């Protein structure tokens, strides 16, 4: 695990606002220094709401061979890394997102630390309910909830279900992942109530009929990890599947972008989910920081950020990140970029500069 800089080191290396920016805690600034929302009323008029969901699944102190403390730190460290930037001006587009969007940070969901070390069904469901409450508040305010988390159900199902309940009509899904997460049960608990890391997508399709497999755009899986019948079930039912091999040999990033339309065709809303183990060993740092989750032929940081931007341009009702590669400052910056370039897409859409 590479050395991660302390908060004081991060402050010393940043380039803006000296030490004057909104803070959620002493070591946790708001994302890009946006206003801190402490209650539902503070979400009024917001276009997007940042929400942290610090949850690591399972029993014990490690997840996929990496200390859970490193996974849980993501909601703090992503925000810390965001403070190195001057604000919402994205020079690539000559666009200041905050001239077009109101963005607030709703802090972290109050998930007891024990929920990440004692994987009981009751604790998992309590954590999920806490995330759903904040997501629903953002949706009720007319904003896009952007959840920065680490494990299911708190950074997947807990966003996907409220989006389905909020949108009036069919909902499409865009999913980046190394794994399909479509087994018919949760491996960790073997309990039908849990939408865990192995089954959250299957449970979401079962529980929310407004999602249809024909409007699923699945991006990034590769290799020998899946049960063939599970993959073939989704293919038979019309999912648009773009494995990394096909992206590299045939589609390219533009082909991926063109195929995003399948999530929008005939739908009234879209949920986008970024499982960042999709980067594997192809991100800006070594893949081994993911522990057992690293796989060859990974997506690049540019490809993930570009997809986030294009989703924003086309419109999105909820966005979530999980399995953020732990312990690397540059990997946390990838999330900062993905969120910011997504917001830039939303800003372009709101300003009438683009459309689906």
C-alpha cells in the first residue's frame, strides 16, 4: 500500500483558499468547497447533492485483502483531494460549473463504524436505510444525488431503488464494473433482504420493475469471473454489454459513448453506477492497491472520466461510486475528476449547450 499523505501534508500542497473553506469535520472539507448542507431544507434549489456513504461489507478488518480503514477513508480523502483545485472552472471546456449549477455537500451518512466490521443483516439494513433517506431528500429537492461510497448496498442499491421510486416511468442503467454483481443471492449473508456486492443488481431488477434489462448498459467486465448462465441471461434479454476486450479491439471510447443511448431509449430516467474496480491495473497507479479485486485489461482513468462526463451531458437522476481504489491520492483525484466532469456535463445540458 503506497504512503498516503496526511491531512496537514494535503493542506500544505494545495493551491487555493489558504485554509478558508467549508468543513464538515476538522479534516473533511466539503467537495470543491461547495456549501455544506446540514438539513433537508438546505437542499432547496440544488442541482446536485454530494453524499458520503462510508461502508465496507462483511465481517472482520479486511475487505478483499485490504484493511477496511483504507476503504472507509474514501469519503474523507476524496473531499480532501478536491480542495487542491481552485473551484468549478474546467479549463478543458472553458466552463465554470458553478455559474450554471447549485451544488451542495450533504456530508456523510451517519453509518455506525460497527456496521463495517460486524456484517449482521440488521446493521447492513440500517446503513442502507440511512443512505436511502439522504438520497430521497436530494431527489425530493429536484437534485441529482451523487453518492461516494465503497460497498453495496450503501453505494448501489440504496441509490438505485430511490431513483426508481422517484422517476415516473421506465429507468435505464449505466454500469461500469469488473463484475456483473448479478448472482441471485448475497454471498456474504445468504439473506434475501440484502443487496450485497454479489447480487445488488439482480435484487434491484427484481424489486423495481421500472428497470428493464434491455435498458442496461454494462461496461468493463472481462475475463473468467462470471457464471456463463448469468451473463447469457442478460444478453438474451437485451442488455448492451461492452466488455473491455470489445472496447479495446472494436469500439474504442467513441463506440462506448454511442452505445449509452440504450439506457435512454424509451426511458424516463437513468441511474449511473461506477464501480471503480473497473480500472484494474490500467489506472494511473498500480492495480494491486485493490487487493483481490484487481484484474488485467482495466479501463483507464480517462475512459471512466469521459463516460461520467457524457452521462452528465445526456442527463442522469442518480450517480454512485463504490470500490474506490484505496490509499492512493491520484486515485481519489480520479473520483474528483469523474464527479466534476459529470457536473460539467450537467451544466452544459442545463445551459442548452448539449443534449441526448
